[in-house]
C-alpha cells in the first residue's frame, strides 16, 4: 500500500466562462458532486446571433469514491477548481502490528477465588 496516494490532492476543473460566483452552486451529497450554473435573466430583452455556453444554465454531476470529501472551491478567470480530499477512517488506515513470541510471557490463570497464579 502506498501512503503517498492518500496525500495526493485531487482536483476537478470546469470551464465556466461568463458565470460569476453568485451564478454557481456546488453541492455534495451521497458520494456525488453536483455543480450547477444558473444565469439570471436580463432585465431588458437582448438579440443574439449565437448564444454560447456562458448564457445557458447547466448541471454537471460527478460520482466520487467512498471517503472523498469536498475541501473547497475556487473560481478564477472562468475556471472553477473544486479541491477534494481523500480521508480514510482510522479503521481502514494501515497500522503496524507487533509480533509477540510465545517464550516472552507465560499465560496467567485466574481461579475461582480471584487469585492470579502462573500456569505451569
């Protein structure tokens, strides 16, 4: 097992040109990352020859592995970067087990009177 893999930062990047921080929502539930971009309707009607991705609302869903959580998000120059962290519970982390030899200790026997005596 490699402990380096657990420390490697994970990132998901999306191009969201034309969307501001108020237009985007990021939600994490049941091992799914959901990124939604919702444009506000302009107050006055506008005529377009072509309406690109910056004007359409969208929703993207990403399935995440177990024990991965969202650490944060950053919007910079039309690029949304979502930082992910892999956190293993203590029970799943590798641990070192000591090996005892049979000659190092004698087992103890407890009799009915709660006296401890060494086994022969």
